């Protein structure tokens, strides 16, 4: 993204962060976030 204006890149990051926060606050998504976090941890540690 080096050719894009800095204001555009900052705006995209801000929007992504807002959408991520919105998703995390939805109750039915919480178990999926926990599961994906555990899977990522297991993957990093090399567990099956």
C-alpha cells in the first residue's frame, strides 16, 4: 500500500478496527472467537 495516500490507509485501518469490534461484541460470535483463538494457540504450539 505504499502508493496509497496515508489518509486512505489510516481510514481503512480505522474501519477494519470498528468492524472487528462490532463483531466481537455480538454474543453469538463469542464462542467462535474463543475456538479460533484456541486453534491458533494449538497450531503455534504444534499440538494436534
